[in-house]
C-alpha cells in the first residue's frame, strides 16, 4: 500500500469513529429524554440558551437582563436534575479519542499527531516484512576495524533526531558490511516509531523516472519520511535529466527539512564527484552536516 492509500484508509477510520461518537451522544440524550421531566427541562434549557444569545445581539438592556434571569433559573433546575439523577453530562456530547483534533486527523491545517503516529506504525509494519538486521545481530566478535563504525552508527541512532549530522555515507567495496550496518540503523529507528524508508539506488532511480514522466511514484515518500536510506548508490543507470537532478533534489530538500539521508556506496568520494556533481558531493561530504565512514577491505560478513 502506498502512503496516500494508508492515509486515506486511516482518515476513513477516523470518520467512522467520529460519526460513532456523535451517534453515541445522540443515543444517550434520546434515552434520557424517555424521562418526560428531563425532556421538558432539556428542551427548555436549550431554548433559553438560544433565546439569550439572540437577545444579546439585538435586545434592549431590560430584555437582556430578563432573558439572563430566565436562563439562570432554568439552568439551575436543569443542573439540579442532572446532579440528583447522576447524569453523566460528558456523555451528552460526542467523546472523541483525540481531544486535539476531535478525530478529524487535522489540526491547524496539518496532520495531527494521532494520525501521524498511526501512519508511522502502518508504514513500519510494511517495512518490517523485509526482516532487516538489527544491532543485536552484530554484538559478538566484531573486528576492531568495524567497531568504530558500529559505535558511531549506534550513537547516532541513540541520539536521533537530535544529531547535527544529517547525511551519512558508508563507502567501501562490496561485502564490507555497509548495507548490514544500515539495516541495523533502520531497524533500530523503526523500533522507536520513526518512519524509515530503505531503498536501493536502483529502485529510487526507477521511481524518479516514473515521477519525471508523471506516473504514480514514491518520490514524495522519499522526500517526507523521517530517515531515507539509499543502498548501493552508484549501481543505478545514469538517466539524463533524471538521476542526478532528482537525487540532488531529494537530498537537498531533506537536508533543508533537517531530515537525514543515509547512503551506502562502493564509490569513493572522488568517484561520487565524478559520477554525480559538485552539488551532491558538497552535501554528502560537508564536514559540519555529514559523517563519512570508509569501510576497508575486510569482509564484514565473516565478522558478524
Ligand atoms: Zn488527533
């Protein structure tokens, strides 16, 4: 399921929930109104309330005073009845699960945290199906060469999202454990409830191509997720006006939004400058914002 499909489904669920809360409140009032005395008080109370508002906006001072007194009198009788009969007035209004957005999923034009949390949960459930490696999988017999990379990766995850490092690049030849360590980072952050997308550079390139030709694609998800992980940068074909342009836009936009992008690649920093361009290079190798770890030739698979 795409992100949009999940959002639509979750919003539909919220609609149902909100509707049900309204039905429950209506039902509660209807049941109360089976008592004739309450029904009369309830009707009078609501009518007096409306009358008072109307008069406040168009009546004379005397009329306002009279309507206010009338309302206070009825309100007192109404409240007395409620107290005597132990009526739960909260139930007379819809009770929403989220008091911030009243189960609309939107607050001040933005997605409410209740919807965001649910969305991340669903997205991460989808991710989990890939069975990513975890930090626990690489606890023993880690070689000193890899120890430092492991420590840095783990520390960054522990700090997330409060690290100034926005771009991380693991470079080195095939089989040195770059992807493995990225998977560990992904599963750690997913476990903590962040929305992480793990994608190969090949697939990312393909989605960018679709986006470029206005076909449905996942490019917006790559822009929006908390952490984007691009595996094996350099394995993708260079498509004219697409590969470099979109890769730059994704990394750049994410950086502007303080969202990290993690990359593994067989390319050296010089290769990256050569194959892509200075704009991409400068973002991935900016000393203040980026962390670059070179994995040496030792085959990490034997060490984990
Ligand atoms: Zn909410």
